[in-house]
C-alpha cells in the first residue's frame, strides 16, 4: 500500500469542504449546543461536520449551501428506487389529505396488505411489525430465547444487528483478537451470553456448536453483511448454518434489514434456498417511511400473542408508532412496484454496481493502491447494487469476513470512511463505505461521472505520498 501523509491530505480536503459549506457549519455549531455531538445518529455526523437541510429527489441531494450531490448513501441504503419516488410522494399527499396516515391507534387495511406481500415473497408464516431494525432484532432474539428456553446467542464477529443489548459485542473491536462488548451499562451476564464466531468459517462455526450447541437459543446472521463490509455468506457456509441449528435445536435468524428487497423482490433466503426460523426486515419495506418486521415460523411468532402461555409469552406488544398507517401504505405501494418491475429494476441496478465495482478496483490499482471492492459473490447472485471499497495494507485476492475489514493491520478504515468520503463529497458525490448503494434512479452517466471523479482523486492522493 502506498504510504500517504494522511494528516496533510485530510487538512487539504477539510479546507475545501469548509469553504463550500458555511451555512452547514453554522447549523452544526448551533446543533452542538443542545444535541449530543450535534445529532441523533453518529453515522450522519461525517467529519468535519455534516451538510444540512437537504432536498432530495431521485439520485440527487442539494444542501442548504446550494451544493448538489449524486447520492450513494440513499437513506441508509433503503431507497432502492431513489429519493422520494413521485408515485409514493403523491399517494402519501392524497392519503394525508383524506385524514389518514398519521398515528391513529387503529389497525388498517394496508397493514394487512403489506403483511401479505412480505410473507408471500419470503415464505414466512406469520409477521409482526415494529418501528426499527434494532427493535426487530431484539424481539427476534427474545422470541428465540423464549421458544428454546435457552440463554446463549451466537453471532458473527463484525455483524451489526442494531444497538440492542443482546448483540452489542464484537462489532468493530476485532483487531488483535478483541471480542468486546461495545457499550457501557450492560451486565456481565449479557456479555457471557453472547458467543462470537467467524463469518464464512465453517470450521469455526462447527466448533462453536460443538462447545455451546445445546445452550444456544439462536444463531443470528446477515446472509449479506452490511456494515461489516458488504460481504455475502458462502453458499456452503449458509447451508451448514441451517444444518447445525436444526441439529442442535437452535433457531436460525436471518437479519435481512439490508438485504431484504435489495437484490431481488424478496429476501436472500430464497436465493440461498434456506428457510430461516425467523427473519427481520426493514429499510426498503417502508417505501421511505419507518417500519421493520419480524417474520417467520408461526409457532415461534405466536409466542407474542396475548393468549400465549404465560411462561413462554413474549411482550412483543408493539409501540405507539408500530404499523404507522403512512408506513404501511407507502410500504405496500413500494413493494408492489418492486415486485411488478423486478426484472427491470434489479438487473439495471445490479449491472451498474458491477460496472462500478470492477472499474474502481482498476482505477486505484493503476495508481499503485491495493484496493478491493466487495458487494458481489458470483456464486450467489450475478449482479449486485451495493459496492464497498477497501484499502488494503497488503495485497489480497478477496475479502470474506468483517474481521478483515475492521482489522487495522489489514485494512485502512480511515482511508475508506473518512478521506475517500470527504474527497468524493468535494467532487459532488456522497458515498458511504467507500461507495455505497446504487438505486433505480441512478443513470449510467452518473456512475461514469463518479468513476471519473475517483480517477481524479486517486491521482490527487499521489501528491501526498510520503
């Protein structure tokens, strides 16, 4: 890996950014007076400060200073169709004008329709909605503990399943073999109840089941690891996960918050030919509105029925904004659109993703950088619209585990998450995890323009060689 004077490089990029974002800088100073670090979601507070009051349409966002960007963040990768699709916006306007849409405290017909769409597309027997991926993750684990009457949770090193107690271990603290709880305020009992295993390592998975299998309530796994590096599970690994959970009586939970309806009109479970016991969905299923869901086996989900036996009943009773009418309506319309136009949508965005992935690697390699792109496994799917970029300290053929991504001895996370991101923002492209998510609103011309920008940036970086 070429050694750069990253401090000097960052200062140069920072000065350019500040010059173009004076109004946003003022908003950030004001925000810090009342909000923790100036916001309520740390990922949105990019350095040196975020840009504010964006207007979003399709592939683009425009900030309060008038700067326009092609956006590959796309609402935390939820916006498969791009920002604010016209048909969703107009439908919600009419819905609200009709006195519907906001919180009512009553069930509605679109809750029924969205439930039917998700279960039909995934094969789930039952579903219950909530408001965030974090809550869906938490409820799925509580359900597994209640159903199995066991305590231990097995999760992937580097897997992110939301900020809930049962999974806040071994997410990014992986260098040097660390397997740490990543939040204060949690008991030692929770720490000892979370067992970690290496992603795509069948031998390690088998060893963990040999040691703990009869005490495991569940294995929770992203078939496509999102925050941990955009990595697909190998087919044999996912198959073995299903076999081992069956063998030992643990539940298999698929976290499809990122992957659900991102690669095709359904979950990755159907691509792998695997039926998990429970699945969690979010992001795309809301059509831009807040919603998540736990779906899966009837006998497991019926434990949150108010008439379930008291000893095993789970208080998954919802919340004030659970199944918000506007979310149910938007989600229903959105999924119907994804299903009806699936062949066109997923082929187009996947092919654009493949183009970006292939050319980004070559651009950086032409300038002497060790870069690998993730987001595709041809043994699983032929195209993928999610693109991750990783700067390696030493050459490698592929990245198969989040441990590689977060190991600072192997990957330069600062280059990916801080320096390249700021450089691309200065060029008019808002990226995340090195590049991000391609939507149906993005054009081939915009992808090519982003690649041209990356080529300029790679050459610019060389000016800061040590």
